[in-house]
C-alpha cells in the first residue's frame, strides 16, 4: 500500500518535471523572439479585485506568484502535516538522516552564496536562493532510472525534500517579510482562531475551511507577510482523521484532488512566468558575476557538500545508518540531485529581489545553470552507480 502510493507520487512528479522544462523552454523561446513584447505585456496585465473599500490590484505576474503559489504551498502544507502525523516523518528514526542532511543542504549553499556576495548588501538579499530543492525535478530525475533505484534511496530524497520545503517556508516567514500592517495581522489572527475552533469541533466541510482560508490569504497578503504562508497555515487545520474510520480523510482527499492541478497547471504556469530570460547581449562571462555564480555554485557545489557531508558525518558518528541497499556513490549522486533548485529557488528569488531594480536575469541565469548541471551530473553518477551494482 505504502510502496504503491510512493510509486504513484513519483510518477506524477516525473510528469510534472517534464512540463516544467517545457514551460521554461517556451518562456525563453518567446522572450528571445520578436514576440517578446507579448510575453512582457501578458505578465504586466493589471488585474483588480475590489469589494467596497477593500482592493487587491496586481499585475498578472504577482497574481501568479502570490495567488497560484499559495495553492502550491497549501499542498506542501498538507503533505507535511500528513507525513508528520501519519507518514515517514512520524518515525524519528526515519527522519534523523534526511533531517540532518537537509539542514546541511540549506546552510552550506547559503554560505557559499554569501562568500561570493558579501560586499554587496543588495545581492545579499538572495542568500536563500540556492538553499532550496525542487522536489518535482529531483524526484522526476530519480524516477528516470526506473526500478533499479533502491526504495530506501527514494524515501531518503523524498523525506529530505519535504524537510527542505519546511525550511524554505520558515525562511520566507522570517526573512522575506515587508513592512507589517497591524490591522491585517489582526484579521489574519482572527481567521486562524476560527480555523482552530473548526478543527477542534470536528468540522469536516472542506468548503468551510476554504472560505475562511481565502479571508486568511487576503489578510496575509495585505499584512506584509508573504501571502503563500497563508496556504501553509490553512493546511495545518485541515482534518486528517474523522470520527468514523470508514469516512474518507478530508486532508487526503484534498491532497489527492490538488496534486494534478498543482503538478500539471500551477507549477508550469509559474515556471513560464518566471523563466523568461532575454539572452540578447549575454555572454558566458555574465555567469561569472557574483549573483549568478554564487547561486550556481551554491546549488551545484554547496548542496553536494552540505547534503553528502552531513550524511557522511551522521553515519560515521553513529547518529544514523546508510539506507538499505544504498552505496556511498548512491548517496553522492542523490546529494548532487538536491542541487536542482528551480521552482523554489525561482520563487525565493522573486521575493529577494522584488523591490530591486537590477536585471533579475542574473539570478535566474544562475538558477537555471546550477539546476541543469545538478540534474545532468546527478543522473550520470546514479546511472553509473546503479549499473555498477547490477554488474557486480
């Protein structure tokens, strides 16, 4: 049952990864064609929602980044809650190794980026960009290797990616928050109290939770805290279990229903909207600028050093053991795969440089190069490692 669920999940993420690649390529083709004006005009279309004196007015790009991505983070929150209460994260022994590896995989890339940009206070805002791992791409690349991949290796990467997502959520909440509005925060707090009471009283109506969740999202959007965090908060109040075990779980049903929409629509739309980089005038030397170089090095080298280094230390000191049927070369290859930042890195980049007037093609170039190299090198190492084991 559990293995079947994981296989279904991996198949879905693999397909989503292919769509993400296609969306990114399409965005770059359009941006570097005579139709580039269409791409810019499309993302700058103003969209306004007004109810009385309450107004939300944003260009389409920000509706995608603040609105659609809130749904993505809502799904991430549902996954984290399920895993903590009823999944792999509920077993402390299972999470020690990926948890330590995830912390190292966030700290070391951030440190490398800071080394490259320590003399530029504006560039330092992007320190968290290479700290993220894209769960869709990483699992998608791993799934290309088929049944040769040990289940324990898949589980290690899946658990690490979930913990990495949780770390990214905490980073966004603590470090990418603008000036706060007390009134909006009070409205958000009231919405959270209502959600808590609903959960404690056993309310199972998804529509009721989503209605209060929309109010929470609007309040958080206006508060100065990034609106996507409302999706995570809402997810934590969706009931996992019901009084009658025969009744379906609201959380599991919602997670199942949201997966296709997020994987096949929301993430590709986000990738299309955020990867349109103009290559006109760019040279290989542009990658050597501190921002893209720090990001690419953080993803490719920092993730490897952080994940593999912490994994090695944890196992050698007896804190954890090597996953079943896995070799050190397997762990090395998976550590390289963790350098695929893409979606989460692009999202953090949009927050880090939202108010900055510099050409953000710099950071997106670093994300694309670092993620692509991590995918290719990680896949090559794992393919060699798994073929070598089969031969022996």
